[in-house]
């Protein structure tokens, strides 16, 4: 299974289209090649900052 994942990941990174059979297999095992990619550092920093700041209540769209 790991070899098949590696082949599909390499194909995905090369920008090649995945076959219907490969897509069905991915759904069956609940995995996608994008799961193996690292997060962008900016995204991770923004996410971390948002998690630390917590949520806030707004009273209307004008507060956005």
C-alpha cells in the first residue's frame, strides 16, 4: 500500500491527472496526496495566532 501511495503522490506532484481507479482507491482508504504536503509557514503562523486570540462575538456585519 505504501508503494502505491508513493506512486500516486509522485504523479500528483508532477501535475499528472489521476485515473478513476486511483481516485476510487483514494476514497476507499480515505487518503489524498495533499495530506502529505507541509503547511505553508505563513498559514501555520496565522492559524496559531488565531487559535491563541480566541473567538469573539460580533453584533453585526459592520464589526467585520
